[in-house]
């Protein structure tokens, strides 16, 4: 397994969980405040039906007020930050036009 986490993160934050996880299965741990999905939720890898499933599972893994960030850096780095509020989700910020 190749770990794609910057080693400096582990020295800066003392309560971070880094674990292998299948985004198509329910999150088995306690709810979290931040999820970053970088360069994975796009049609190059999965059909739309699977992407929607993964997004719903990840949203359900967030605490109320938590944020879900989708990053796509295939051409230029783009991103969208979503916030979960009262079981709903709203786009909070787009970076370089946002993600698809």
C-alpha cells in the first residue's frame, strides 16, 4: 500500500486517523468533521451511479456542520467545499470554478 498523506501532517496534528477505506461501504468509525476526496470521485474511475453512492456514504459519515471537499486536479486544481447542515448539504465555496 502506498500512503498518500504528507508525513508532516502526522507531526502537526495529534488526533488524526489515517486508514485504508472503501468509499463504497458505510464508514465504520465515529462521525468526522472533514472529509477530503481528492482525484477519485470522477467519471474517469467510476460510473455516475457509483459516484453518487460514494458521496451519500461520505456525507453520512460527517457530523452536522462538517465539511466535504472534492478536489479534481486533472487539468488545473479545482475544488468544491460542501457543508452538511441539518441533514442537508450546501455548496459553500468553489475553487477555480469548482468540480463537476
